[in-house]
C-alpha cells in the first residue's frame, strides 16, 4: 500500500478505520505517532477494524479495551498479554469492532464488513463475483488442524515475531498500568 495522505490531513470522521497486520506490527505498536492517530480517529470512526496482527496495534492504542478480537494464530498470546480476549475465529464482530485472522480470513472479514456497510445482498453478490468458494487443498490452515511438522516449520519461518510481540505487549501493559 502507498499512502495518499498524511495523518494530519486524514479526513474525519472515518466510516472505517482499518489497521493491517504483518511483520511490521511489532514496530507499529511502539510508534507513538501511529498510536496517537488511531486513538484520535478511533474516537469518531463508525467501524474500528483490523486484520491479522493489526489487532495488536489496535490493542496498543487502547481501542480493544473491553472488546473481543480475532488475530493471526501466532499472536494470540500477545493479545492475552494486553488483557484482550482473543477469539480463535476467522472474523470477530464485537459492537463496532470487526477483527479478522490471517491472510485468507481477510476475505471473510471484508465480506462481513461489506454486509454491515452495504447490506448482506451486496456482500453475497460480491462473494459470487469473486467466486469465493474456498476449498483448500490441505487441512493445515490453522495449528489445530496442521501436523506438528508444519506448525514447527511455520513458527521457524516467523523467527522471533510472536515472542517479540508478547514481550512488547507486556511492556506496553506495564507502561499503561504505571501511567494510570
């Protein structure tokens, strides 16, 4: 993605505040400019949303306090470290917070959000137009389904990302508690 405006020039209020995830999440939860922007825009946004590990960023901004959230399976311990109730679903809707899991769950997330914005009929037609009829070739899309070798290989590929996310979440919670 390439930004088309700055934080300062971003319109207000927003219909949808969407925070993506990915390996940059650990840096983003330490970036005070990002967190301040999210807090400010989150106060007036109609929907506050995230996909993948973006829920960690929303959590660091305080926008998931008292809400349930989905995330990529590798970062649920970090959500827990922020005292956020992580729900192991592809999409979690809790009032005006809509969060999605990892990459493929983003399609489910998008259709769920579209249904709230434009109605279920529009979302159903969009799903048909995309020919979104998932039939994965393997039953290894989540650690509860994958074999131990696949889980270990996936964790190795992520290197220290999940552990670093937990450490940063705990540090953030400690800082938040000290400030209160």
